[in-house]
C-alpha cells in the first residue's frame, strides 16, 4: 500500500509518506526491501526508512536533512515459549548479526540467554527473582541495551 498523512504540530507541517506496495518480507514482520517510510517536517526529510530513497525524495519533494541520522533503537515484543531468532543490524554501516534469545522455563532454575552470532553475550540465572531487568552488552565496540520482562512466561 501507498499513502500519506499530513498534520500540523508545534507550528510545523508534518507529512508522513509510505510505499509498501512492492515490499518483500522475510520470516518476520519487518520489510526487508522494496519499501520506504518517510517523515517530512517543513519540507525537510527528518526520517527515512527503507531502501527506496530515490523514490521517497521524488514523491515528497523534500530536501535531505541537514543533520546526519543515526539509528538509535529497535524494540521488539516477543510472544512465544522458548526461542526467538532474528537478524539485526546494529549500526547504519554495520554488518547484519544473528540474534537468538532463549528462555528456558522448563528447569527448576529458569534462565535467559542472549546470543549474538552464536556467542553467548548475556546469561540471566535465577530468573524467578530477576524476571524483569536490563543489562548492557557490547557488540563490535557498540553498547547495546538489553531489557527483558519474562514475568508472564514464568508465572502466567
């Protein structure tokens, strides 16, 4: 689907444009290629997601942002029983990493394990007492904040 939405906030004209009509998806909910989502504020592209950058600028008639953009965060909610696997790019020019999150609740002492490219980066033991928490892991000299809440998996 293609579309746009316009609104005004804080004396600024804000336009959101998207084109998902030729998007290709993998096994997850995120489009992999063939799409764009752009946010234009006062004719300046302040956010552009996707690989169809030329088409986005052509459709919006916007100028590129004067400030360089940096990917800040990605949040996913996982509803499952044991293992979640995905691929993630942690920086704009970084490589794509294999990310696996495993929550083993079948044992007497449940644990949560986070692996990046097959390497265990975080292991939370005594999960019955630490069912919510956060920790920082370092991947390619980049700090990545990991937050978890497995209360419903353990007690739900």
